[in-house]
C-alpha cells in the first residue's frame, strides 16, 4: 500500500490529506523500524521490494535495495551512529 493521498508537485493540499500522509509515514509504514534482525526477516517476505528502514538496535538509517548481492544482504547504510 502506498501513501494514502497522492499529492503532486505544485499542489497546495489542505491539512486533511497532508496529515494523513504524515501519519502514514510516522506510523512506521513509510520508514520501517525494528532491530536489524527484524528488518532482515521483513525483507525476506518480499525480497525484491525496496524500503527505507531504521535499525533501532544499531541506530542506523538503512535502505533495503532488493538485491541481496549489494551492501549487507541488500541493506545499504544511509546514515548511522
């Protein structure tokens, strides 16, 4: 499922669709979060589907690219501590 309201560049949306999109992203649907092991398990359910994620145990923002030959089993470090 994608972001609930399709807002295009140049649109000036009212608060309802804008908040729905922020709530969707903030609820962990747009940026998945969990331990690295949990994220790896999630990636295995749809191995070719990319997603952004926050590894809570490693304090790292990662991108799962859908290609397990890249990075760390498909996970590429974006930023981390």
